[in-house]
């Protein structure tokens, strides 16, 4: 389960936009991230992750996009539920099969 963020989506979006707009004014993207992170009240590593995810979403970097991550999470959850249901059905089938074998013939 994902932990709720203390930063709203608007704050994240604004911080990422600032990094992308200001990275030319700094020596490197990391310098821009460190500078802006201090002003936004988050760690540089947190902001770096937001920037990297935005780059993936925009197709500038390889990896799963946000939508693909959500879809994968949903499929994994569904897969767990189906495995649980199959396990329950398998156990119920074995229970009733054994009950049928233990029953006295008439």
C-alpha cells in the first residue's frame, strides 16, 4: 500500500516545472533540484524522483509511466485476489471430495 504524500499534486507539479525551467540557469539538473527542493520544503532526492517520473511520462526517459505503474499495480492486486480464490476453491474441492469418500455407501 502506498503511503499518502504530504505534498499535493499541485505542489509536485509546480516543483517539477520549476526544475525543468531553471535547469539551464544552473550548472546541472541536480544543482537546480537541490536549489528548488530547499525552497519547496522537500528533500532533493524526493524532487529528483518526481522529475525522473515526469521525464518517463513525457517519453524522455525509459521506464514505466505513471499510468503503466497504476495499471500494473491493479493487475498485481487482481492476480493476488484470483490466487486466493483459487486456493480457497482448491481446498473446498479437496474437503468435499474427502467427505464423499468418507460417506458410507447405502
